[in-house]
C-alpha cells in the first residue's frame, strides 16, 4: 500500500511514503474548506510503527475513551489527536508543522471515523502501510 487516506467530506489527511519505505520520511497532505497543506515529515522506523500502534489502540478502544489520545512524530512536525464520542465516532485532529518555530502550522480538525469496522479498517490500513 502506497498511502493511507482519512476522509470525511471536505476534510482529509493523506499519508504517503516512498516505496520501499526507507524509514526516514513520509509525506502528509491536509485538506479542509480552502486549506491545502503538504509537508515531508521526518520519521524513524519506530515512529511509523508507533503510528500503526496508535491507530490499532483507537480501534481496540472503539467503545470510547475519556481523554484525548495523542501521537507525535519524533520531531513533533506531525501530531494526531483523537477524541471519542462514546463509541459512535473517533474525531481526529491532524497537525503538520515544519519545526519548533514553524512557518508552516496547518491543522485539520474533526475528521470523523465511525467507531467499529471503519476504525478497525483504518488501523489495518496503517499496519499494512508500515509493513511494506
């Protein structure tokens, strides 16, 4: 799998990496209501594995959770925040920035993924993407 896309209406986040994945960068594109941002994110292999594990944890917790769950890339230029609305949906906020004092700071909020099979499918997609 070359990429993973999360889409909810006009809001989306696309994650793509070179084939084969070399373990040093991935490309992220965000879109929402007039926003279009793209950024190469520096990662290590364990970052990408952690990203797959993050989505698997969300899928395993499909009945809901209390606090916001967060995943950050090693240099914090990609951040994913997940909230639950009591087992119906997972609401994702995806943020890309280009460093500690960012000139790029783009964010797409409330990308909704249905809890249950849609969230499990997304977790499987991230797992397959990271195992290439």
